[in-house]
């Protein structure tokens, strides 16, 4: 298991991904998508498929799986669930933290988080070959420097 480093809240917001619909329920990245966890950068490749936030269609009226503030956190969460590079609890916490950092109301973020804690084990338990296949697709850069919290302070 790779080490996980805590990061500052100011650096947790994620940019919107470039995506296209594949089916009514699944979308794929049209360009690589990277996110940072402390000193680790994960990069999902072009073509990575996601269902966004895994919300049953019956409940889409309460929250879209493609909500612009939730989607970046959902993709990062999907990558971590697919690869098992971190624990399930760590992946779920990243999901919560990134939603809040991206402007999702705290009550709504906690609702998504509570559901992923309650039902995420269904997606977490994967066959070892599926985990290995996902790891073969996701880029991982360990030991990168922490960026300053504000763009103005960056080199």
C-alpha cells in the first residue's frame, strides 16, 4: 500500500474533467485527468469510464451523477476504488473533502459521503485481475512537491 499524505484544504479543489457520453449511464474522459493526494499525483487516462456519482436513476431528481461540483470528486473516487492504492475509508474521505472544496453544500456532501460509506463496499470488492488492470492504466507520480495553496505564490 502506498503512503497517503494529508493535504491542505486550499489545495483540494479539483478542475472540471473533459468528458463525453458513451451510454446513457456512462461517460469517458476525452483527455487525461490528474488529481493530487499530498505528494502523490494520480492520472486517469483518456478513455477512463465513469458513471459519475453512482446515484440510482430513481434518485437523480435529488442529485445528478454529473453535478459539476460533485463530478471531479467522483472521478477521483472512482480511480481510487478501481486501483485500491489507498484504503476504502481514505478514498471515501477524499470524496467528501473534495466535494466540499469544490463548493458542494456540506449537508449534500455529507449525504453523498454517508451513502458511499454505507454502500461503497459493493463496488470496493473487486476481482484481483480487475484491480491490476486498473492499476495498469492509472499513472502514479510519488514524491512530487506540494504546490503553494494560491496560484499567485506558485513558481
